[in-house]
């Protein structure tokens, strides 16, 4: 019996190999065998689903063709897609003309890395409870507070910052959104290391950091709407690819190959066979939703349901499949170092993700928050009772 190709099992009527649109992309790749970020952007292949002049207004099938041809040629878009997928759409929608002219091109080419200065030690899941202050000083703002879990902060040129500009307003209405240079005077970084020992996050201390009025994104006190757009873009992006960890790393197909390499199917326990079958069903469902969402730039075009549902399913699928990897590979797999020194690189890639897996249902909004959003905003269920809390910016009596 021929062993099925795991990748083929997940294909959903992709455009044919002789589709003339493929020939066009292949011709360009032949002329640009090692394209830079600027080359990809100028050709419209960096964000093909964006409108001109940055993209090609690509349809879903156009986007499938472009992405698959780039992947087949071994061409990757620049890393640090937070700017491209999260911040870029916000600045396009809510930024000034000067902001778009200054920031969009270098963020899309990968020349300038961005981070999010959102979460705080006491305001993570309940982001609207943030207490970082932005105090008016003439035409400028003085920013003071602490941010945490800042991914890529030590690599970033700019950060998208949320701060409270009206402490007396209801907590969702007194927040503003700023562009903050990460080398600004008064800004200090402290590294936060992951379980596998990587410098992934940062504590960011802001001590009277001076930002100008031109750094404000959107209107003053309208930052919560901006934050919601960025978070929706983030949740959509975090489930937009097939990797088990927010779209990154090995996929279910890679896990299935590993299971097949262990020998005959009889070598797997009935429970492991059932878990693989469940994982396949989940992977196909997630792939269907990805295909439905291709070509969309903004979450408003889809409604809130797609990013929330995909994110909820994707995170739990990733955790379950990484736990299955642990059981398939055995205790020796957990002991592997994720940097690939002296071990099988594929197994090491799984090992690094396994230690990261607990974060999948926490980062970018917990799974409990995702379910509340689905229950209340999509299904119309009554709001869950909230305990009384001190208004941000006001001291408790």
C-alpha cells in the first residue's frame, strides 16, 4: 500500500499547474532568483492582497498562486511580519498621509521592524485597564509607564504604543495610540527570556518619553478602536498559516510524516491513531477557513467571527498536536535542545515549539477571551458578569 503524501491530503482544489498566472509568477522568479524585500514589494508580491500601489488587489486564487510559487522557489518574505500584517493595515486606514509616506514602505520591505507596546504587568488580558499615561505638554505628550511581553522590542525601530490620555474617561474611551521610536530618550528595555532560553520578549520602561502630536495615530482618545483593529489583524495573522505555533514552525503534515516514519500503522497505539485522525480533521477545517479568508486585508471585511474562530481552533489544535509529538517521539524528544546542535533538525524544531505550546492559548488574547467574544458578539449571548473594578487612572477609596 502506498503511503499518502501528507501535504496532498490537505490540498483544497488549488489552481491548476498550467494556470497562466503561475507562468507569470515563475517568469518573474526566473528573473529575480533571490529577490529582496524591495523587489517583492515593487512586484506587488509582498502584500498582493493590498490595493495598488502596494499590492495587486489579488483575489483569493491569485494569492494562493503567488504564495505557493514563492514557497516552491524557496523565497520567503522578510521576517518580523508584525509590521506588515498588524500595524501596516492600521496606518493605512487611520494614519495621516505623512505617516503612510514615512512608515509603510520600510515596514513592508522589512527594513524597519516594529513591536507592540500594549500589554502591561497589570493589564494583559484586560488590555483596556492599562495605566501608562500620556500627559499633554504643549504640542507634545509625555509618556510614563511600563509595558511587558513586548515581542521584538530589542530589534524594533518603532513601537505602536497605547497610553491613557484621559484618566477620567470610561476605560475604553480614554486611550490613545502613538508611534514611539524605540531609541527615544527615557525608554529602557529589560529582556524577558522564554522557557527554551531565547530572548523573545521585553519589559519596557517609559520615563517621561516625549512624543509629538504627529506621532498620534488617529484621534486623541480613540486608541481603543485602533487597538481592536490591530488585535483582530493579529489574531487573523496568527492563524493564517499552517504551522502549529501561530502559523510558525512545522505543520500537521510534518507531524503526520513523523508518525509514518515510525513504521507501520500498527506501531501506533489506538489512542495515537485516533488523535492523528482528529488532528487531520482539525487541519482540514482550519485550511478551509484560511482559504475563505484569503485576500482580505481588514477584519471588518470578514466580521469578527473568522479571526476569533480560527484563532480558537488553531491554538488548541497546535497544543494538542505538539503533545501528540511528545508522545510519538518519546521522552528523548523533550530533552532535545531546539537549536539543532548534534540532533535531527526536524525533531529539534518540534522540541522548541513543544516548550512554547503553553503560550498559544495565552498570547494575543487568551482562549477564554476568544470564547467570550464568540459567545457575546457572534452568538448574541448575555454578557458574562464582570466583577466591580477600580476605574483605570483613579485611586480606590
